[in-house]
């Protein structure tokens, strides 16, 4: 499996196999195991139970996030993504918005976090896919040339 679940599922399968063998039709198997094997089996089952809880919690979180719909972006974050779509640098975005480059960078970091992205192209594509950006018409710019402060 290319998604990284292969080792986890293999471990779970092996653990379940051990449990089935230990609690199988022949219940006398547990009585015949040496104490150190019983301790090892107990530790293995405890580890598997912890892993199961962690995986279940992670899956619940992902499913809940997927059901909640796209993450909300603030108006300023939408403006930053719109300017990102134009291919502007942080410095150019800062000039256009009337903000410091550091502030624009912080907005961009928060957008990356909210959208679960780590680069500009993926961020713009995900924002468009989730309906967070309106499609641009022919020759239309994403943001007006005047800064957000109202100065011309």
C-alpha cells in the first residue's frame, strides 16, 4: 500500500492472528504458554489496543473534518489567496493590500494550515475546488490595485 497503512495493517493482522491462536478452539493453549510468552502476548495486545484507539481517533477526526465542509477563510485570507492566484510575491501582495510583508506571510501561513497545503499552486487549486475563490473572467484581475486601507 502506498498510503503508509501497510505496516500498520500487517501488524494488526499479526496481532489478531496471535489473539485468535491464543483464544482459539483450544483454550488450553494459554495454559501451555510459558510466562514470558504470556507477558509478551499481553504487551502486544495492549500495544495493539492503544494503536487501535489512536487510529480510530484519527479516522474520526478526518471524517468529521470532511463532513464539516471546506474550511472558512477570513476576507483577508481570501484576498491573499486571490493575489496568490495572480502569482504575486509576498512583497507585491503587501503593497497591494497596504500591509507589511510579515503580516501577509502570516496570513498565508494560516491559509496553508486551514487548507492543509504547503505550496502556492496547491493552495490556489484547493481554494478553487472548495469554492473559496470565484473563477476569473477573461482579462479580469483577482484584486483591485488600491490598497485595502482605502488610499488611492
